[in-house]
């Protein structure tokens, strides 16, 4: 028998907290709703408090290592960032995490494309 059920897409939400923690969490709540609308399942959230977003990788090195470990432990299939990524940040995160990386803007465009 051929199994036709699709594997659910387990998503890890990632954000850089530049200011108020409450605003960051509220933004992640909205992002979680977008993920659900796109058909994904939110498997967790990771935030990093920083003065500014890392220009090359979005997150700092230690937080990227933490996210990579979570991906492996929780069978995460993709990461969605709360902020728009530059091409360099996108490429560097994809290389470091070895899963699909999507930013908020890409997710919204995907929803509208459906």
C-alpha cells in the first residue's frame, strides 16, 4: 500500500529582540498564526536579545549553535525568522542550520500565492 499522508512541517520561530520583550513575543504570536495559515506546526520559539541584528547571520554564533541543536532534537523541518533577512543572512543561516529558512516576508508571499 502506498502512503499518501504528508509529513507535517515542524517550524521553529526565531526572533532578535531589539527592545521590549513583550513586543517581540506579540510579534512571534502573529508569526505563529501565519505559520498555521501556511499549514505548518509551530514546534518552538527562540529569541536572542541583542543591540542590533547580526549583519552576516541574523543571530550570534552561540545562538545559531543552540538553534541547530534544537533542530536536531525536535525534528524541525524549517526555521521562520521574524525579521526580513538579507541575501547574505539567508545564505549563511541556511548553510549553518541545514534546513529551509524563511523570513516573515517570504512566508506572507507564500500564503498569498496559495
